[in-house]
C-alpha cells in the first residue's frame, strides 16, 4: 500500500530538464490558502509586523515603556524589550489571523524559550543590567478581518 502511494506521488511529480521553457517549469509550491510560498512568507511577515505594532501599543497603554523592538544580536532576536515599573520584560509576540487553530502562544516552543533566554542574557550583560529583575512574557494577538484585535498578555510565561 505504502509503495503504491509513493510511486503515485513520484509519478505525479513535475520534472524539469535543462533548457526547458518557463512554461514547462514547475510553479512554486502552494500553501494551504492557495498562495505561493513566497507570497505566504510576505503575508506572514506583514501579519507579524502588524501584531508586533499592536502588542507594543497595548503594552504602552498598560504603562510599560518600550525599550527596544526587534532587538537582534548574535544569539537571536526578541520582539519587544519593555520596562514595567522596575522590571525588564522580554516579550515574544505571536500573531495569527482570524480563527486560528491553536492559541498563538502555544507555538512558543521550548527551543524558542531557550533562545529568548540566551538573547535576554546577552542584552542584560551588554547593557550592564544583570542586577535588574526581569521576566519573560508572551503577547498573543489575533487579528480578525474586521473589528478590534484580540490581545492576551501572558506575564511570567516562562
């Protein structure tokens, strides 16, 4: 059974040969929503950037001071670094479109958490802030097609 399935998949695969015309070349793979992979990547980047702007504005309304957005170092990146009173908050923002299958915060894996911790240590050392209290938060943003975004801040997420 598995062998038949594999041969059916192999036979259905488009092959390109050197010098083949553009019309005979395979098109980029499509994603679940019918867009080509590069279009989906662009859409996801735009969605993520919009979610990060929404999260930063929400944190400001709650009294946080945004220190850095999209902090990048050799260890990785953190979406938002904020000051909540005297506590330095390292914030991972997860954004989804309308009706996500899972809550956005569920996609922060243990590997991602380790990476965020490493970037946070780097930031604290580089800025001589190792003696400050810090915490790790996740902000889930769901952007509906119409209406206000749904935002959930999970303080002390990890």
